[in-house]
C-alpha cells in the first residue's frame, strides 16, 4: 500500500483521519449525509501471481474492516484483463477500508489489506462546503501465492416441488459446508426459478461434501436440507498440459419434495 504523492501543487489543509461514526455509510452505501464530513476515495492497483508475475482475474471488494466482505461490501468490482482494478466514490468519511482480493483461479489464495484513508484537501475556496475533506488516493497491489491445494468445479442442480401436489415451489437455495449454519456461512445463495429448478456451479478448492439447503417461500411447507458427498471426475492427465492439482468436475442432482406442515 502506498499513498499517491502527486499533490505538490496543492495547498494541503492537512492529512486527517476521521472516525466512521455515521450510520448512513453502513446502512446505505453511496448515500451522503452532508451534515457530516465527506470526501472522495480513489483506490487502485493490480493483481498478479507471485510465482510468475502474470496478471490474475479476481473479484475485488471493499468493506469496513470489521464487516465480512461477502455480506456487507461497500463496492465490488472485477479486475481487467491486465489485472488492474479501480474503486472510486464520494461518501461520508471513512477511517479505513478493507480491500479484499478473491482470485477466480482457486489454485491461488485470496488476500486482503486494511488501508487507513488519508484525505487531502486542495486550497480552500470561499463558498466551499466546510464538511468536504478532499480526496483519499491509495494504491494496493496484490501478489497472490499459489496454494498447491487440489481444486475443481462443482455443479449441483435439481428442482423443488410440493410432496402433496407435485407442483413446483419457489425457494431460497443455499450451499454451505456441512458443519456451518447456512444462514451465516453460505458459499452460495440463490432463488429457485418459477418452475422450481435451481443450479449451483463454481470453481473452488476441492470439498469433500456440501450441504444443500431449501427454504420454501410458502411457509406452509417445511424446509429441508441434504448433505452431498462430492465425487470429482477429471479428464486424462497430460503431463505439461493438465494441471496435476485439477480434480475435474463434480456433477450432482438434488431434488426436494417438501412436506406440507398441515399434513
């Protein structure tokens, strides 16, 4: 992390760090309360492999340091083809951000950095809002380490229907590790289609098993869950071409016939 120091021509009012004590940031990202200090942040950088230096594709997130980025991100973005990313927005003043980097290739470990924001202000001009604290410029580059763990792709599909009528049901579908509560630590969440079908798919490190949870919108039907033992099947290994850590694909179908609580 480094602060961009190209502000020699500016009249600097001071590098000031402000607390995040404004609920508007937490509850409604992007909404500015102009009765509180506000400014603009600009965070950029690039993502590359530590072993080769080649750019990596990744999902980038920024959040308040104490918040889980998968649940309460302030902004999310994708890297460009050359590994570069950029965040910018005008908000109430934050003390710090957590920048999170999640590579698409599961052979590399994710990483995160907490950045203390330093707001710089140009020469104050008469009529300027006294609550405006300037711009915070920061650069955060990631060199991700290879984890040397087996990886593969899972694909779990199925449908949800009523056990008494056979009619399709809409439901919230979740995938989680078997020992994790799905409402707190889900790997993926989606809504089944109108015809009751759903599909989960992702490239990850190898999981031994996943829990599929089905919570119907119609609460007269009881929720249900199934633990699926994943079986990965790969293509023939070709030395120098196929990654020896790639375990292939795990295809599974899980159908739910939900019971009526009244029966």
